[in-house]
C-alpha cells in the first residue's frame, strides 16, 4: 500500500507540470497595425476567437488556473480581437 502511494506522488507532479499556463496576448502595436495584411487579420481573428472560446468554455487543467489570471487573459484577448476587428474595417478587409 505504501509503495502504491509513493508511486502516485511523482505522477501528480508530472500532471501538475503538464498543466498549460494561461497565455496573455499582447495588444497590437503600431507596427503590426500597419504591416498586417487582410489574410493575416483573418487568421488572427480566427485564432483569437478560438482562444476566447477555450478560455470561456475550455477544459480546466487538473489543478486549475488562477481565476484572476484567466479573467486577465480573457480581457486581453477580447481587447486584441476588438483591435483586429477595427483594423479589418480600416483596411476594408472582406472575409468569406
């Protein structure tokens, strides 16, 4: 029994190490705003929508992430998505 218990401890540490930390996306820089093409804007919009969906409805890691950090990441992704949407209008991008 003790051996089984001792063998589970390293597994828990490995599982904790496999948990994905929350990634906070940076806001668009002025250089990015000027150099992004409509194709890149479309890809970034899709990527941010997927990220937001994962943050809002994704599976929680075994030990969970700090809810404040998740909220911060969600707000940062939403702000960047809003910037991307505004940029797509400014550059007259058409998707579809």
